[in-house]
C-alpha cells in the first residue's frame, strides 16, 4: 500500500471514529499532496518518494511553527499534529547507528572534508538519517 493510500485509509478511519484532530491533520496532508501534484502538473498519483518529501516538508513546517507559540493550548495542538504526522515518516536512526556508519565512512577513506563526508554518510543512511545528529556525530569524530 502506498503512503498516500495509507493516509486516505487512516482518514476514513478517523472520520468514522469522529476524531476531529486526526481528521483535520490528515485532510491537511492530503491537501498538501494535491498542491504538490498540481505544481508538477501530473494527472496521476505522485510516486511514494515525492509523497514522503511532501510529508517531511509539512512536518518541518509544523516543527518550525512550534517556536512561534508560547506554552499554551495552541502549542499543545501543534505538538499533537506533529505526533500524527510522525507516524507517516520513516523511523530515524539512533546516535549509535549513526556513529557506526560514520566510523565505516571514515575507515573507508582518507578524506577529511566535512561536506564530502557528510554527503557520503547521508547517502548511506538514506531517509533514516537526521542531518543535525549526523552533523554533530561527524564533527565530534573529526575533532578526535
């Protein structure tokens, strides 16, 4: 089942359960997907990697907007939205897993250019790599 189909099925389930928050978030995700599809002028469904990119962009936008609200009801609502969207993102690699990949890359090359090493580590980790964590681990390993 594609990611978009999964979102559609979860929307139907949320509507039947009368879960207003989940229904709202999933409708917004589908709306974002329709905008992305219209932007590239495609009449068929977007491929899963594009759907994942749109979901990731929406997630980043939610996280960024979290800084705009002080503690309160709206901030908690956004945190709830982030938790729902997290369910559709691939699981991120842990610091230990990232450190192991960084060690492999450093052992395999004499290169010490941060940008090239970062690119190689992110290529090996794929969607599981969190850029901030990879950067921190790589900087720490290069400093030693």
